[in-house]
C-alpha cells in the first residue's frame, strides 16, 4: 500500500507545472480505483514486489484529465513536462544491451575509485537497482541495493547523479545547464517511459564538440567524423518469471540499470577540462 501511494504521488507531481490545483482527494481517489486491479494482476505475492506496469500512469492521467475537463475545460494548456517523451522512449528502446560484466550493487563499495573500462570506452556513470528476493513469509526488511556512480568535479562524498533533470531537455540541448553537475539522472517508475536515463550536462557536449545523434539510433553523441563518442546503455537482467505459467506479476528484474560510456580519448580530454575530476560510488539500501 505504501509503495502504491508513493508511486501515485510521484505520477501526480508531473502535473504540478499546470497552473491549477488538483483536489486534495485525487491521490486517494486513484488509490481506491487501482488497489484491486494492481493487487490481482501486478503484485507478486511470493516476493512482495510490484511488477513494472503502465496501468498506474494511465489511471492517474485519466483522473487528471477528467478533473481538468470538468473544472477548466479549454482554460488549461498542457506544458511539455506533462507530455510523453517520445524521443527518449524510442532512443532508449534502441539502447538495450546484455548486462555488462561489472560488480552488482551489493558487491560495490561506497567511496572513490577509478571508473571501469569497457573496450575503448570508460563507464563514467551508472545507476542500477538490485532486488534481494525473499519469500513473503521470510523475516527481513532488506529489499535490495541501488548504486549511483558518476563523475564529480572535485573530491566530495555526495551522490554524483543529480535527480532534478528531465529527459526531454536532452533533445533541446539544455539538460542540466542550470545545475552544478557533470551528469544527471532522470527517474520514471512504472511508466511507458524508461525507468532510468543518465546523460551529461549539455554544456559538456559543446565543450567536447559533440552533437546528438538521431534519436532513432539510440541515445548517443557523435564527433564531427560521425564516430560514437558518448553512449547511453540500459539493461534488465534475471527476470523472476521464467516459466510459461508466469504472468504480469513476474515481469520483475533482479538487476535493472543503465550506464553512460565515453570513449577513452575524450575522457582524457574531459580530465584536462576538469583537472580535479573524481569518480564516486554511492550505495543505498541494505
């Protein structure tokens, strides 16, 4: 119940930029409508997890639109923050890979370290969630770990992935431009849009003389020669449903995450631009 309430609250917050006030009982109204459907269809009772779904987002959208229609009719204009980010959906759908051979969040040690390399690229940022599966009758509050890894401009123990960024700003070249960050994280739970998206501050693209590629080819940036220099990747690994009788309540990944890789020679350029550059891992949960 608490998880559902938190998800609905986040979904409703997407409409906070509209110049109206939603009724106080909107969250309770959505919750009462969704409870039986979600419990019967998407909750995995064996492990106590909610399977990813877009039903919640659809129901919130339906209730908000119904309210706006009856209360404001033509007086409300929907701004871009409330629209589906179609470019990011398409780009990240082209970014699915098998999980790279890296440490799981539960194996990661919090603190400063050197970033990992993947062939000719450096993994400059990662966000990954690991579920610790247990039966509903087992007495444990440990549901898993989340690791946030990335670059910081100087040595400070803080989450390197800023949450405030919105993915649609990637395509207008103003992603994180008003923030003191190297890379940022967009989170969108239980949506048709991807769970995590990491991208660099758009100012850094200009400093490295990179440009966004066509979103239909994935989320990536090219140099003037058309070579892939910066690449977003994502994965969902070890689904708990492996049998023909598993349903919508088994579409739960034990490991789900994404990373951002930068070609080694450009990483060396970045270190010249930011001399005190460090790599930091923050581990949450346990």
